């Protein structure tokens, strides 16, 4: 007997399957030092449980960042830069999530 996964794979191979992608959410923010100055090159990353993901990005010269195509839901975001203590924040990603300030 064929499983649903086999049928889906066969539908994909036969070009009969329809996949619909939902638009992701962009998370924006800025990384500042304790004097309020931007930190360029800070690493901003989505956490994968207790592990750092490798698909993070570095902040721009003005300390800003944009993480795009995030799914809605709970996320943990980490920020670290050489010479500074790392920071973590837990948040619910939605279209209404305000810009983050680290």
C-alpha cells in the first residue's frame, strides 16, 4: 500500500502537486552599546533550541539588522559581538512585532 508521503512525492514528480508558500515576517532592530552607540558587525541569529544556527547575519554600520522570511510564532534571537556579553531575547514573531533594540 502507498503512504501519503509516497503519493505526495509521486504527485511532485508528476507535477500534480500544488505547494503554497506563505509570506515570511521581517524582524528589524538595532544593536547598541551601553552608551547608545551602534555596534557594527554584531552577529544576530535565530536560535535552534539551545544551539546557534549558522544562518545569522551581521549588523550594518549603523547597528541595524533585518531578519527576513521568519515564520510567525515563538523565537529566540541571540546577539553577540567581540568585546560584549551576548544577549538573548524570547519573543513572538508576528506582523505586529516592533523593532528590537539590543
